[in-house]
């Protein structure tokens, strides 16, 4: 979602800059040489085309619907792309304490990697679920339970407002122990 916003925001900014520049060029041209034809935008031709349109025209309605749909899309995109904080237990009612999912994933990852049998680990966290992918040189089943217990103990120590679900997958890798 953030990637989409990071792409859309510069595109909208660039579009507004181009429209503003075209408006500036056309305005200066109209002030300096009013009798000359437009430089960039054929606005006299557009004006004659628009003069014949009414609100009952199909093209006007289609344009209004398209603008409305695009506006709703951008609105929903902005609402969904908010920051998804992980809420911690409030020390007092007047104080709200949060952390980022990245910080929670970093803490869980550090705990998982501190296990002797884990060679590497990848952790993705949100307020509702923590996914741990670990690699080991030992049989995966025994390490999976040890990692799950270690993550559960760590989550008990953290003052989380809601305890997230934990998903642990361990794969056995080839290598020298």
C-alpha cells in the first residue's frame, strides 16, 4: 500500500505542476499577445465544444462519475494506508503507548536468533499476527517448538494490549554444524 502511495503522490504532484505551468504559459500569452493563437492548450476549441454540453449530456455524466470514482479510490487509499501501530498496555488511562510493527518484529527476531539452534530468522509482525520463519541445521520439529516457546515467553514479558497470534515455520538447511 505504501508503495502505491509513494508512486501516486509524485504522479499527482507532477500532474498538478504541469497543469499549473500550462495555465501560467497560457495566461502570460493571453496578456502579451491576445490576438495570437494559444501556445500549448487549444482552449478556444475546447470552449466551443464545452458550450454545447449540458448536465444531461452523456459525456458530462461519464466524466462526473469517473472523477467521483477516482476521488473515492484516493480517499479509501488514504484511509487504508494509515500507520498500523501495535498498542501496548497503557500505564495510566491518560497515556496511550504504541510501538511500530517493525520494532516488534525486530525484538522478536532478536529473541529467535539468540536461540543456539537457529541459523537465520525472518520475522513479520502486525498488531494481530507475528510470522516467524527460521532456519536450522538440526531437525526442524524440535527447534520449531523451542522457538514457539521462546516467542511466547517474550510476548508475556512485553506489555501488549492484545496478544497477537504466532505462526512459526522452521526449515532445515544444509551446512556444517
